[in-house]
């Protein structure tokens, strides 16, 4: 029986933390600036982003199957890399995965349209950009992830845009605070994608998926992985110095040990793929922990 649990697994639901984090942070920036939030609007924003996230994941599985990259990937590190493998394992037909992707994107768009009617047209612009670039991450003709542009759009689609959107649905305004916070969340989510491409690089190169890790090689990419962490924390500090964020936002720096753990593993084991998984785990943990700590810092500033 193919119930909801089957399709949640196919859509890689454990990685929906990539959707949860920006909504938490954007809602927290709204609470900091406005002093109150509408929880129904926050939940709707989260549901819309999760649907778009699921649609993007399923579309990636479908188009990576067409390119052959997931089929020939023998160095993947489940569940972090190599897709869901539902097509490769025969659990779902390719056309079913594509249909599920389009259905998820449609549902997310429907929720988004309701939010637009309640809050205003700027959300429509953010939603169209996010839905389109998420689907065309691997889908032709754009195939953004194949052209070395994946990290840029992950930064936008799972950082800057949804944080701004979650803030806007609460306040009907934009400001520097959510923009800075969105860049932080986006950089860390882009770093999750970055490290997860290490194990996939050989198969991706063979299939013509020339993302940045393929182009740079794993040794240089391990240094970029460290630099992305450093840049994210620098943006937090800069945001506080510029007073776009309150001083309590520096709580986000408490996740530094996780980032250091991920960095040390990737620098040491970038070419030892069987030993690299702790870096995948620590990078994901850093993204979520930093986002939550940043949100907590914003809430503390709002109530004190």
C-alpha cells in the first residue's frame, strides 16, 4: 500500500528541516520587529514551503534518473546523497515520481495563492521564483544544478526568499533583519548541498552534472566548505554590528563546534568517501542548530 508514509519517504521528508529552518527564523524576525505573530499564517507558510521542497526533491530524483547519475552512483552515502533511490530500487515508476512532484508543487502553489490573497502580491513573486527554480534545478531546459548554479539557488530558495516570505506574511513588510538572517540560513543550507555532493561527484561527472564540486574537485571543495561556514558566522556578527540583528542573535555562534567538526572531517577525509559521512551529518546539524539558536536569540530580544 502506497500511503502517506511511502510518499514522505520518497520525498525525503527527514530533510524538510531545510524548509522548517527558514520559516522559524523568518517568523522570529517578525516577532522581534512586531511583537506578535499569527501562528496560522506561520503554519501555512511552512506547509507551502514543504510542498515545494517535496516537489523539488521528487523532480530531482526523476531527472537525475533520466540523466543516469543516480543509477550509476556506487559511492553514495544513504540517506544523505544519491537521491531516494525509489526508482532504482523499483519501488516507484519514474512517471509516478514525476506526477508526485507536480502534485506537490501544485499543492504548495495553491497554499501560496491563498497566502497571497491574505497578505499581498510580494509573496507571489517570492513563491514563483522558489517553485520555478526548485523544479528546474535538474529539469530541462535550465538544469541549474548541472550548470554549477545549484548552490546559489539553494541559498535563495531555502534561505533568503523563505525567511523574507515568512517575515512578510506576519508584518506585510521587508527589512534588513530578515534579509541578513535569510543569508545566514541560506549559506548553511547551500553548505549542506555542497558537502552532500562529495560522494555523488564521480557519478555526477560521468552523467554530465557539472556542479561546483565536480568542477573544483573534492580537495578544493573541502576548503570552500569551511569558507561557507566562516562566511555564515561572519554575516551573523556583521548583522549585529550593523544593528540589523540584536546582540542576542550571537547565540547562533554556539553551533560553532558542530561546524568545526564538519570542517575537520571534510578537510581530512575529502577523498575517503567511506569516512566522510560524519561531515554530512555535522553540516546538517549545524544548519538546523544555527537557525534555531538565531531564532531563539531574536525571541529573547523581543521579550526582554
